[in-house]
């Protein structure tokens, strides 16, 4: 709270100095005493410059020393991914739905790898979905009984995951895409996932997570489900003024 108040105070002061600077610039050369006019212009301009340096330094000090708690990364990256592919989604007339639990913990996945997963899944879904279909994102916290999680040692000590799911309406014409390395395994689970999903799954497993698939033949939907380990540390970052 204090940080935002100080920041706003600095910005207000800078705006006031900008206004004064503009008036000083406009008044230059309009004094009857030309010598005094130049003295006035240079003195005020120099003082404004000094104050501007001080305020900018103070602002950068606040930004570089005040930690910001990392939160809602999954939500933000989903929105970023959808925005990146908005034009293609509009061509497909796809409808996007989101259902996220509030205050989800952060996952242990680095942002770039989580971005890769979400981006690849969305492109995968768009390639196989029916025109005018739905893409649904959901995320919730799950705690597995006794912390038993697929025999992964790090997860046995934890057992807490963010379960993230992406489901989409399947196009009937994409049923034979398995040969092209795209399709999900059939509902019977006999065939392995396509090459695209294998790459995604490798990244998920690399980060001690798990990935599975569900098929709803009645509604014509496919669902990709990931359990991503949560970050138990308190992760903070600092404001990037250029970001």
C-alpha cells in the first residue's frame, strides 16, 4: 500500500514539474528584461532537472527494492496464450471458457516451460477442434491421499498439485489424425498419444508432473489433464519498468 502511494506521489510531482517546465519554456524571451529572462529560464530549468533526477532515482529505488509476490501466473499465461492466437480462434469461431479456483498456488514450472505447454496445447486443440466448438480451461488444487503421486520421489513428500485441464470439442474429421502425429489416444487407450502430446508430456514429466487424457464420445469432447506440483516457497519478483 505504501509503495503505491509513494509511486503515485512521485508521478503527481513529475506531472507538476512538467507543467512548470512547459510554462517556463513558453515564457522564455517574453521578459522586458532579456538578461533577467534568460537567468530565470536557466535557473528554473536547472532546478527542475535536479528534482527530476531525484524523483526518477527514488522511483527506481522503490521498484528495485520492493518485492512483488508472484501470483496468478497460470491465469495470466492462459490469457496471454489466448490473446496470441485470437485471430485464428476467431476464424474457427471458437468459444473460450475458463474455470479457475481462486488463490491457486504457484506451480514449480518455469514460466517459459509453462508457456510452451499452454501454447502447444492450444495449437493442438485448434488443429483438431470442430468449427464453432468450445475450448475450456480449468484449474484447481488437488491433494492426493498420503502424498502418493505416481512414484515420483519429490511428489511423495508433497502430494499437492494444481490440476490443470484443457478440453475441446473434437471434429469428427480429425478421428484419423493419429497417423499424422496429432491425435489423442482413443478412448480404449491402446495407442499412445501423438508426437505433439509426447513433447508436451516430456516437459510436464521433466518438472515432476503427470499428464493424462479423457474422451467423452457422447459429447464429442477430448480432455487433456495435467497435475503440476505446487511451489512451496514464497516466490517474489521486482517490477520491470520496461515490461
